[in-house]
């Protein structure tokens, strides 16, 4: 589940109205409505506010090892 899906689910699971989430987080109602109902993106500052409201922690993703994905290693004779 990606970050956007997690935030949407947290909003829906909170039992709060979008208006109440907007007031408590400081995120504009129109931005919340567009995010939840139309799949629009949020500004990072709004993501941070929502994460703080719902007790979520934002972390950097771990780096993947360099290499070819989906390619089997060469066979040895």
C-alpha cells in the first residue's frame, strides 16, 4: 500500500468528516476533497500535516541495490 492509499484509508477510518480533518490538520477542505474523492495529489506540506494528525511517520524509502530487475543470472556450464 503506497503513502497516498495509507493516507486515504486513515482519513476514512478516522470517522471524522472531511471538514473536521481540514480544521484539525490545517489542510484546505478543497484539497482534501480532491484527494479523497478524485485521486488528486497533495502538496508535501499537506501530506506532512495529515501524517501528524493521524500519528503517521514519514520516512525515506530504502535504496534498492543496483542491478537488472527481472533478469535471471547467467547459467554456468
